C-alpha cells in the first residue's frame, strides 16, 4: 500500500530489499488472460445494448492494488477477484533496468502488470539540504530506467513530516473498524528538531526538483504523480504542507507545464479538504494532469481537520458521479480502490490484518473495495 | 444458498434447529444514520450520498446463522436483511418470532424463509392434504409474525448431479453445469415412477389453489424458485419450472400477487432468454416476490453453462438492476452463488465439499458488487 511504501522509503537510504518489476509496454496485454467471451467497450456513452461481460481495454482506467514484490500468493489471490494491475514501492534508488525487471517479471508471470511504482530518496531535496544534487541525479537515472522498462507512472511524495498522529480507530457497522482522523489528537505533537519548513521554502524546493526531473520524465515517456497530503492538514509537526488544498494542486501543475508533471487524484482527500471531488477531477483531468487515482469514501465533520474513512457505500462522495467523470475524461492509468476497512473475518485469518492505519483492513475488505469499484466501472460503461 | 436451505429442509421431517424471525413492518429499513433516502430512480442529477434504501426499495439479503459472530460479519459488509430456511413444520407464530427476534437483536431483518416438507403433494400421494394443511397453518403463522415472503420449490428431483467445479481467473472456483454428465438417470429411491409433465402441473395446481388464498389472506407472498439447473428432465421426472412459458403458466394458475416467483437473472439467461424480458413480464404483473442476482456464461441453453463472477458473465447486471428499480420492486434481492477463493479455503472454516461451495470473501465480493450497482442506479 501507498503508505507502507512511504515509510519504507523514508526509513533508510540503503534499502535492503531488492525488488523487481515488470515492464509495462504501450501495447499492454501480454500476460493478461482475456476472458473467452468478451468485448471491449468502445465508449462509455449511451450504448443501449452494451455487450456483457464488459471488459476494459488499454484506454480505460485500470483497477490496481498494492502487492509486495515477490508475494506470489497474494498475486494469485488478487487475480482471483479480478485485479490485473499492481503498484508498490520501487527498488533501491537509483533504479536500474535490472532492478526494475526483477520486480516486474514475477508479477508478469502471474498475469499482473505493474502500472505505478513509488520513488523515494528525496529527503534532502525536500529540505533543500546538501546532498540534494546527488538525490536528484539518482531520481533522474531511476526515471530513465523506468522509461526503458515501460513503467508508465512513477509516484512520489513531497512532505517534511506526515501527520500520522491524528489517526485513530472508530467502530463502524457490526463492529467493523473505521479509520478516523482528528487534528486535535495530534496537534500538540512536538515540532521537528532542526529547520521547520515554511510553505515558501517547500515550494522553492519542489520547483527546483520539478524543473530538473520533469523534462527527463517526459523524454523517458514516464508520468510523475505527486500524492496530495494525506491527512490534508495545513501544518504537520511544525512544517507547512504544500499539497493540502485545491489551490496547492493548481499551483503544482503550473510549476512546470507538462503531462509528466502530474498528480494523484484522490476523491476521498478532495472531499476531506471540503472541495467537490468532481470539480477537482475536472480541473486536473481536463488538463491531462492526473497520472494516478485513489478511489475511496469519507464522512467529513470539519474540512482538513476531522473526518472518517468509511466503507465505500456509506460515505458522502458520489462515487458513481466520480466514476462517470473519470470515464468521460478518458483517463487510462491506475485506479486504486484503497483503504479497506477492518473486518472480523480478516482479523481471524491466519496472519491477521497487516495494515498501518488504525481501523484498516485486509484482503476481504480490499476485495469489497475491488468488487464495488468494478461494478461502478461496469455500470458507467453500460449507461 | 438455496441448495443448503433445500437440503436442510429435505433432510429430516423434524427440524432440530429452531429459527427466529422478526416481523417486517412497513416502516422497516429506516435505520441509516446519516443517509438520505434516494427519492426516485429517475434522472436526478444531485443525489445526496450516502445513498440509502428505504422500505420501498429492493433489500439486499444473504443467509446467516444464529451465531452472533456471524451476524456481525453480515452487518459489517452492509447487509441488513436475511433469507433462510424455516423452522420445524408446521411453523407457528412463536417459532417464527423466536428466529426473527434473535436476528433483530443484531439489527437483521428476516425477509424470506423457505418452506418445504410437502413431497407427497409434489408426487400426488396420499397424505398430501395433511401436508397442505400444515403449509396453510405455516402461512397463517408467517402472516402473524410479519414475514412478508415464503419461498418454495416444486420439483421431483433437483439436478445437482450436473454440477461440477471448474476454474477461473487465478484459480478461483466457478460452478459449471452439464446435462450430459447425468442425463437419463432413473428416479431415485423412494421417488416412485417418473413424474410426467401433466402430473406435475396437476399437483402444482392442486397445491396453489389450496394455499394461495390462505397466503393472500395472511398478507404473505409466496415465491416459487425456478428449476436450477433448469434442465427439462431430471432423473426421468419432468421439470415444470424450467422455461419462460412455464413461469407464465404458473402465475396464471391462480391470479394473485401471492402466487409469485423468484426472478433469477442467471437462470433466465441459462435458458436462453433475455433476463430483462422475463423481468418485465413477471414484474409488470407484480408477480416477483424474490430476486436472485448472479451471472453466467452459457454454452448451450438449459444444458451447459458456467456460473461465474458477476463481472465476467453475459447478463447485463447494470440493466437488470436499473429495471428492478424502475418497476418499484421492494422485496429481497439475493446476490447468490459466490465463487470459491483461496483466501476462504485458508480460513479456519474452509470451504464445503460440494461443487460451488464458497466462503465469506466470495460473499463479500457479491454483496459489494450488488450494493454498488444499487447505488449506481439510484444515482442516475
């Protein structure tokens, strides 16, 4: 999952685990077993007699989930519930063609295509410290390697300190686990030692970064996706957060004008910040600046400060409208129906739940999300 | 699953397990905290989320057991209604309330129980009048307990012999049916001579004319499940709930909303019909008292098909859901026949040994898919 990747990357510069990845080529389809009776839906608009089963071709959104490199058992289990694309943390920076293929190929052998890997190793860049030149070069080399193996999207974060302290578990329907957030719970967390980053400083540093990497990404045929601050609080441990509002996201894509300078659109985060997710989706999507998507639902008490991540069917985001708009925009990259809820059944399973979020869940809950999302996609395609 | 309910009822005349059921009142279902009831299934642009479904909307239901831990699991994936097998015959108001109340304590409403124990009626044997009396008493009790729908079957021998396990994506289990595997079998022990079509129709007519008026008076709707598998002949007995014409004929035997059917979009497609046409025909006449929602891939209508994941079959599940809402259907919708998954095999309970057996994650997939389709239609 996304945040396992962030923490993993942040933990150490020398990453012990070497991870391999399968290349994603423009003519994707290799390794993906097509159902025997299928028809690719040409357009999502008003076909009265949509032929079923509805399948989604190369120019359609791709449901993807996070699977750890080399986890063959999970690969099969997610293929079973209809997932064909995956994402994970990338190998040790700088990525090489070989280190990427070492991750990608085992997934390909199980019929899964890696659509997105997260890159890290940008701490000095974020803080504007000495050593950032070397970090930049490593990232540039990594992006070039990604292009060579056909990995279409490289995701990253740009924050000084993530506000995990605000998360806590609430009980939902039937005793399920909800991931709740309250700024009050963590607002007195001590500020980081050392330099506290102001918004200006962070903007300066990200501009420096983007101006150097985006041209490289463009040339390599790779799209970058910056994830919004999640939780989207304005200040975290004394540092400003510059990816926490709609204005921030507009500013980001203006910093360097290129489809490679894109974002992760998250309808849950959008709603958490008090925005209309459709408006955000349209703004970024119509400019072709959405390179990854997260699909989930929330209930919000106070924008940016107090909200709950709930089951998809019980939140305030109109997930049908979102999916309609996603199709209308012609979006064709990854769609991650993330943040599963804690279910008893997953707690009982051998190994229990491995999830860093209080109230977060395991495979059955993730399957809930996948099935829900697939139905929404097929509903939109059948309109 | 229906098979489990049927088997449970058929196994013994005295049913050991007592089930409790809560009465379904007109104002049931309004227990959603933050939600806004979707006003109509028409083209409303600004539907408020979360979309919740009130008493006049379809009610997604699955089966549970009286194990409180399992009831919690049902609630966790967002299911509030149940179907199941009824208590020992004849049902009494007390035995029904016993079941319904236990479920109600965990926020679950029983919407449909299956009734059985009338084999003599099916075969036209002496003793059928006594069976019918017990059914009538059970229907009266159901009415008193507030159970809206009583489901039943009318076959001489179900063609389960045709089922076998097949594999799908990633090694998940699908359930296939092939008539060739078990055709031309004789009647099983105790079933007597092969039942002809005429005999079956005569016996069903006898049954319906006796029970439907009682059901109507009790405020109970009956739902006859189609033959599943819908083969024309099973162990040499004729099957009379296996074609669209059969279903048209059944509802015309006694003209009453209490004389209804279970609409199954999977079975409809299996027999080579357009599920929407069947839905419209039966639904416009208010003769659908229960719905099964599942998908299939058909090789030869009525004879060879594969029950698959909802997203990979030939039935347009969105169109079916859309038309269910459009017709104002308000009883149960059961997203049945889950697929076998490795994760469920690994779980402490494992999977059953019968072809097609599945576990909780398989159910979760179906439930989530069904809920999304409902919310999609309501948001159109």
